[in-house]
């Protein structure tokens, strides 16, 4: 074979190799070390309840430890900022709640941009807020409650887990949509707010099923409505806000996973697919059901659409109610 022929064959082989599909980064080497998932809320909260069983399964599927790292403080801002500044390599993730989309509108300064500094991976679970009142409040329905509030502007009180929390914003959304004025009484967490309602310190609140279900069942709280578009399976006789004249009211609580912006799309897609499969298993569905939640899953694109929608929704509520947190 002549030198010219050999050179031609070698050149052709190089061209052919260049045309072959290159294995993606995720396919080549991810993950090769432990994955750290930052939880920006205190231990024992809903993100823990949702995240721990899912991330334990994720460890089994990926073959690497998936470690929950708590970084609470400042309404989830401290932990979120740590993820925003982390290398975008798929080894530092953020497990958080819908509060993530509220902070952009209620905090005067954030050390990150909610829309630009994170990429949505997957929603994990969703659940309703339940609107409950103290038994002394003479309202059996949402219409009754709105009518009562209109007779006594600024007198009915509602508790929240903290200023700018999901519970707070849901109540302000009700004020805005119903044209009423109620008085906000913030507490340091959902559990203390629930205790205040039980004691009659406040008249009503939006809260999570985990906080209020036991007391609704014993009659120590009265459930007026649920905030999701469909009824809640654990309170099948409690109508939705939409059924009671507010078709556009949707304050669904959600929990999901994010990565720093710039994380390779292959890694994001791989994580999303694994989580989607995990949350659909009967075991995880049952864990969520006991916490008053439902499995979510889905694609990064669908989750990102929800995030953008919620940012816009809560910005409108924050402006209307002048909600600001220092």
C-alpha cells in the first residue's frame, strides 16, 4: 500500500470518528462522588419529610451517597444562596419549597436572582393549603367567611408561619381576590401558628395538612376550603376555593429540586428522570399521602413553567398587599 493511500485511509478514519456521536458528560462520568442536597429550612420540616425518602432511593439508583445538608435561615435565602454560588457540576443541589418563588418579591435584596441563577430539575411533591378557622368563628363556608370579614374590616386575624411565607401570601391572595381586609399575625413556624389558632389567639389561617388535619378531625379547627384546583383526598367533604366562587385561586404548596444555573443539561435530565420514576413508586406515594401530599415528578421544562408562573403570581400579590421583608 502506498504512503498516499495510507494517508487517505487515516484521514478518512479521523473524519468518521468525528462524525460518531460523542457520549454526554452525564453518560461518561456522573456521578462519581457524593451529591450534596442543601435544604434551606430547619430539620424536621416538610422538605425533610419529602426529600429524605426520595434521596435515599436516588442514592440506590445512582450508586453514590446523596447527603442532605441543612442551611436554614432568612426565609430559605441562606441555603439557596449557597447553591446559587456552587459549581454547576451536579454535585450541589437545592431541595426547597414554593417559598423559593415568593422571596424574589418580598425581600428587598437577594444575594441571587431566582429566575437566572437556578435551573429547575424536578418537582417532587405537591399539596394543598387548608383554610381553617377557630370553632368560635361563625363561618361554615368561604362565602360566610368573606361576608363576615366585610362586616368587620381589619378585625379578623390570621396566623402565618412567618412574614412572606406561603401561608401569609395565600391569605393576602384571599384578601386581594375577595376585596376584604384581615389582620396578619406572624409566628415563627407553622406549628406555633397552629397552636395560636387552637388557643383562640387568632381567628383563621392557611396551613399545611400535616399541621391541621389532626385538629380538624377532632373539631378543634374547622376546615373551610382547600387551595388546590381539586379536592384533597384526606378531606373529601371540604370544597375547594374554586368551588366556592374563586376559580382563579391556586396556592398549591410544592417541593422540588434545583441545580445551579449552567449545570449540564444531561445531568439535569438524568436527575429529573430518576426522580420522576422514584416518586411514582407505591412506597413513596404512601409516604407522601401520610404527610398530606401527592407525588409530582415531571420534566424540568414543566417545573420551570410552574416556577415562572408562581414568580409572577406572588409578585402581583406582594405589590397589592405591600408585603416586604427586611
